[in-house]
C-alpha cells in the first residue's frame, strides 16, 4: 500500500484486494438472509449441503468479520492516499529537518500498514467462506483471524490519523506558499509586460533606453525558468525568483516612464551650469583687485591663505567647462548615467570655485568692518561669555568648576585678542578668528549645562 511520496500509488496484491472488495459488493447486492438460504443450484447448477444451525451462524459471523475487515482495509487505504498527498505537498515546498523527519515517519508508518495489510490479505486468502462443507469450527477460526486483522488495520489507522494531525503546522506553511506561488508568477509576468510596454513608449519619443533594454533582456532566462514551473525548480526557489523578477521589472518600468522627464532635467542642468560657469569666470576675474586691496591695507597674515584663489578658480572653471562638453556628448549619445555623473562633477567644481571666490570678498568686508569698529566684535563676544556665566550660576552659590574653568579661559583669551589690536599693524584676521573661537567654546559650555539640567531648565 505504501510508496515514497514521489512515486505513484500501486495496489499491494491485486488479486486479494479484488477478492476482498468483491465480497463487500456481493454482500451489498444480496440481502444477508437471501445469501444464506438460496440453493446453490441457482448459482451454478450444483448442490450445497445444508448444515443449518450453528454452522450457518458461524459462517454468517465469519462473513461479517470479513466485511468489517474489508471496510477497515478500505478506510486505511483511503487515509494513506490522502496523507500521501499532504506529504507530497510538504516536500514540494519544505526541505527543513522537520519536513524530512515527517517523510521518514510516514515511510515507517507505511511499513506498518504493509504488515497489517499483508496479515489481512493472508486471512482472506486462507478461508473460503463459500465452501459447501464449511465446518463451524473452521468458520469460527476464520472469524477470529479476520477480526484480529480488522483490529490491526484499525490500530494502524489511528496511528496514521494522529500522524496526520501532527502535520498541521508543516502542511499549513506549505499550502500558504503554494497559494502564493501562482499569483507571484503572474505578477512577475505582468511586470515584465508592463516594463516592455514602457520601453516601447519611450522609444517612440526617440529615446533609446539601451541600458534599460539590456536589464529587461537579462530577465529573459528568469522568465523561462518561471514558465518551466516549480516542479522543475522547486517551490521556494520559484517563489523567490518570481518576486525578484517582479521587483526588477517594476524598477525598469518606473525608470522608463521617467526617462523623458530625466532627459529634460539633464538638458536644463546643462544650460544652468553653463550659465553659472560663465558667471564664475567673471567673478574670478574680480578676485585680483580684492587681493590687491588686502595686500595694501592689511598684514600678510590677513590674506596670504587667499593667494591661490585666482589661479585655482580659473582652473576649476576650465575643468568644469571640459566636463560640460563631455556631459553634452553623453547626453547626445543617451548615456544617461554618464551624463548625470559628469554634471555632478561640474556642480562640485563650481561650488568649490564659488566658495573660494566668495571667501576673498567676504574676508575684505569683515576686515573693513573690524578695522573701522572692533568694539562691536568685542561686545558681541563679551555678551556671549556673560550670558553663559549667568546660566552657570543659576540656582548655585558657586559655579561648577567644569563650567567655570572654560569660561574663565574664554575671558582671558578674549583679553589677549583685544590686546593684539594694539600696535601699528594689528592682525585683524587673527583677532576675528580668536573671537569666533571664544564664542564657539562658550556655546559648548552652554550646551553642556543645558544637557545636564534636562533641556535648559
């Protein structure tokens, strides 16, 4: 009765199986009383001796036991067939130790089923209950053996039922994956179709989208495997493949639909960056006069770090213009990733140039302001220190040394910066950098105090 989950079912002993079920059919076709009392002549012309009484009663009981055993055999066979389907469902999806153990347990049960079935068939073959000269003792012995065979079959059936109940979690998990399989494969197919249609629409706008087409073509073998089915490639692998293909196809579709807009954005960026490069060329030419004024009015420490700005700005603009030409060529060839990368490089070059050119003019403005009125910078820094000191003393009679020490150092540092302005040629840039550093140190102390007090309370 058993076979491995991957093999088709085949009867154990065809002749005996047919004999057992023929007896059941005969019993259902003729009323029991008629079967017992009709003369044998009606069946074939011969005569059967009438034993009556105890012999016929034992024959009837033996026949009933035979019928009950046949019914138990049929129930067990049906249950085994059904459970084999469950095992095949699990093994199609699951290769975990639990699933392999379930297969092993089912095979062990199958061997016990074979043994019980073999005993049943032997009992059926050993006793011809239709013999005319069947003795009461023989019929009683047959009834005993057939009843035992039926009980064996019923016991194995109960084991099979308990085993089937234990498969619930594994079977549920397998059925869930199988239920997901067909929709997942269909989503992958529909996704590939949508991506292909999106590419066709893009090509109608004279955009080639070669990279997207190559990515779509690479999914061809995956679609072939999906079409070959889970039977060849396995359910988990097919499910994972379908989900991956669907994601990639969706990404291709989205990028294809956005490609016309992307091309327009690249065109706009090309125009904008060219304009910006031209403007920076003009601004870079104004750095030399700024440097001349810085050299004339302030000490070298105030401007020597800006000496390289004119040359560096000119070089950056030149590099940016070369990259713009390369980006235009990439755009014309519809090499969109290359065009985007080159434009990012141009933007970075122009940002660096803008910052350095602006730094020279900002430096002159700040130095002019502090030369004219250094007191404004001094007052701004002192206010920051005093505000921090008040915060440090709030709720205390003496400040925390962790706060007082850096604030005292800031006061001393500010005084030294003020003193550096004395003399014939003060270093205003050093003064500005010192006051800025003092404010940063004070701000750090304030932040520390507020964190320790729970958000500034």
